[in-house]
C-alpha cells in the first residue's frame, strides 16, 4: 500500500491509502537464510514502476474538449519514506540486524551486548559507541529491491511511533508506574491491590472524560498489567489508551513529586516530546523543537535506564528495556528535521482493519483479485465521502 504525502484527505484512511497488491502468506517462498523471496519479487516489480514514475513521470494532457493530445505538464513522483512496523520492515528489507539477533538496529551497529558490551544499546550516554555508527553499514546481506529506488537512503526507513512508543515503550512505562503506585498506598489508599486498581480505573476514566478522550479499556486489572511475579508489567491497552494513561499518570503524580521524583520526570519528559510530535501537523520540526526533544528525550532515557538498572539490582522486574527502547533513542536524537509522527502507522492500521473486513468476505483462493476489485469499487464513494466530511 502507498499513500501520497500531499493528498487532499490525509486524515481519512480510505481516501488516502492506495492498494498495490495482496500477497497471502500461504504463497510465501522462503530462502534458507530466511529471506522472503515472494515479497522480494513483488517489491522488485513495485520498484520498477516507481522508478519509471521518478525518471519519466506521467504526461498530463489538456482537456479532451480541446483535443486532449497536447502534453501540458510532466509529473514526476519520488518515494520519500517508508511506514511500517518492525516485523514488516524486516520482511521487505531482509534486515539481518533485527530484534531477535544480537545486532538489533537497521540504523546503527548497536547490539544487545552478547558478544561485546561496548556496543550495547543500553548505553544511553552521549558518547555511546553505537551513536558513532549511525548509517555506517548496511543492515542486509543482499541488497533488497527497495534500496534500488531512485533517491533511496536508509534513514527513509523511519521508526514507527505507534508500534515503537504507544504499543511499545509507553506500555512498559505505564505498567511499571502503575505497579509501583498501586503496591503502595500513597496515591490510592484502598485496603488492597484490587481496591487500589479500582480507584485507579475511576481516576483514569474521570481524567479521560474531562479531557474529551474516549477510552477502549474498561478496567485496569492485574491481568491487564501483566502483574505477575515473573513478568515485566505492561499496560495492555490500545495505542491511544496508553497515550491517555501517561497524560493521566503525569497529572495524578504531580502532588507526589517528593516521593516519586523519577516517575514524575519520566512522565513529564516523555509526554512533552510525544505531544510535540503528534500536535505538529507539518512535515518538519523547527530547530527549536528538535533541540527540546533532544534535551528532554535524553533526560527521559537516562532516568529510565537508571530505574531499569536499580530494578535489576533489587531483583524487581520493572522498567523493561527492549530493542524498541533503543529505537526511541534514535527518535529522540532527531537527526532528521522530518517529524517522525508523519511516518506513524495509525491511519494505515485503520485502513488495514477496514480492508481485512473485505478479506473476510472474499474466498481465500481468489482473495488476491477479489480484494483489489472490492477496494476499487468502494473507492469513488470513499473519496466522495471524504470530500463531504
Ligand atoms: Zn540504532
């Protein structure tokens, strides 16, 4: 699927996302090294089309009433960036550095430190080794078709805020903060954990209502927090719910700054950065905004890493550090002026959800053509509707 960066209906998923092909996973042919040959062949064809559009473009002719034979303009098209979750990136680019290997990152040579602690991604200092290896080497063993797109640069593969933050590190942060405050009685004073979780639920719902947010989560329970002795806590909720929960916790803990100083710092700094990304509707961040994110983001990651280390020393499972946390470090570095929120997959996920409804109504054997046909038939109405909204 592709989307234009300058469409008329960018906030309407069905009128701004365009289907290229449907590839059922049952058709995948995998290489011995794990390369998805089917996806690589499909993307090679897609690249040929986009390169044709970049080199030769499309002639626009004058209107038919005037003859329609005169070319009045030539439009050229460029691919400006990629949007997708990490799993999809690994498939379509054939990354050999991925979350399940020691070297994890497609942008740098940071690792989990299995072979060499000097390259560890848990080093969040300013002079961490991995920062000096940004875009130094290729994260694949054979060049994927997408890398042969006209004007391709590796930094165009942007970490997705929805999966990296809202469904990733934000859930770890909200889970740890909730576990800490609900096993004590300072913020919520119910007689046991269940009672305090009920108080937390009521407080969250009141906050959401008074700030005009709709929540999908019904109750905060032990299960929803993965509250078990041998598991890291995680706030199991939608991406939007985790955004609201962090804003609520920030508000909730303000009167407890003396007691929960680190938690307040984590919530304040991260909320500030992501509000800035999401509230900025332009394509670019100003130099001032980038500097703010760099400073607050650095404070956030250093405090988070310290809390994670303290938890490990106390054999407490809190503040999980995972490869996604490292990608958030790259997001906070703000090396590019482009706003990473423009490359988040919120609307793409919405589009996929609607498309998968179509898929369910289509026979699996003919799905490749059936879904394309149904999508094309519904397109005029989707564009009409977007124009009326
Ligand atoms: Zn990296």
